[in-house]
C-alpha cells in the first residue's frame, strides 16, 4: 500500500466543514486531506475531548488548529450553531462533508424501536439537518458542495445491519434528490460509498471476525485506509468534479 499523496491545492482558499471529525476515522482523515489541499477547515463532533485532541493533531499540517465546534447532529439548534459559527469564522461555507453516522449490529427479529430510531436519527436525519442548514447558506452564495458519507451496505445486504443499511440507502437517496433541488443554484451534492475503512472505532460495533471477513472480500485483501476515502471526498469537493452531482461514488475494491 502506498503512502497518502501530497496535496495539490485542490481546495485552496475554500471553507470546509467536516462533521464527526474527531478520532482517527474517515472524518479526521478528510479534515487532514482538506487542509493539505489548502482549505480552511472547521471540524465538529459530539465528543468534545476527542474533538480538541483532533484539532491539536491537525495543527501539525498548517501550524495552527482548525476551528472546532462541538455538535450533536440529532439536535437542530446545535446544527444551526455549528454552521453559523463556521460562516462567522471563515466568512462563507464552500464545502460540507456529512460524515456523522452511527452503526450497530442487531437482527430485525430482536431490534428495538430505540435501536432503529437512534441509528436513523444520527445517520440519515442528521445528514438531512446538516444538509439543510448548509444549503441555506450556499443558496445565498449561489455556490457550494456537499459530500455525504454513505456505505456499500446501502446497496448490498449484510446480516444484522437493517437499520444502518436503511439509513445509508436513505443517505444515497437524499444525495440524489437534494442534488436536483439545488442544481439551479450552482450547488453540487454527491456521496462516497466506502466498503470498509480500517480505524479503531470499528471494533465498537463489529467483531474482529466480521471485520477480517469483510476485509478478506476486498480485491486487495485488506480494508481501505481512511485517507484513501478522504482523497475521493476531496476530489468530489474540488473543482475537478464540477459536472458531477447526484452521484454516489463507490470507494471499494469489493465486487459481487
């Protein structure tokens, strides 16, 4: 596996907001890639301590910490505050990366309403809330890009993942429909659909045996590194994809 590529200024000067960016997963990797591509980055997460630690770690890229604001995407007031604070800090909002999501493992035979609702509220409705708030800003600018983090389980069946799969399929549909709603405003909405990206937090929702099995199905025989998903997100956020909207790009080496 190669090392992450060097930045090429793909997002120079753009103001980017990444949700669920704390820790070592796709969100923090995306924030790092956007900084490497010249963006001004705001990061958010509901885990305040991890968010502060991530901001410190990202400071090594540019020499200063990115703007960081706590936000629970299930709370509309916090979403509004997050977007408003980002605009106040950077003067505009050019890119929103909707990375917040919640997984879990349960058969539909045993899944409770609470389990179903929690996953849908964070993963799908949270993406909708953040999208709506960002689009209201971008509509005034007559420009902007939203990149959503979906999942291959939105396309492919997986045991004990009905709630997560339904939520991610919903994110795909939200991506396609909202793209048509705002195309006339010069705003693009796309999504990435990773199969499996290796980071420590996966072990909280999936067993090591399942993770090994999923990684083994990939053509490369391994899970993606978070930065490999982040580079695709950066491409979709950049002016190299100005004619792409309403698309869901698979970031996977797995084939049926």
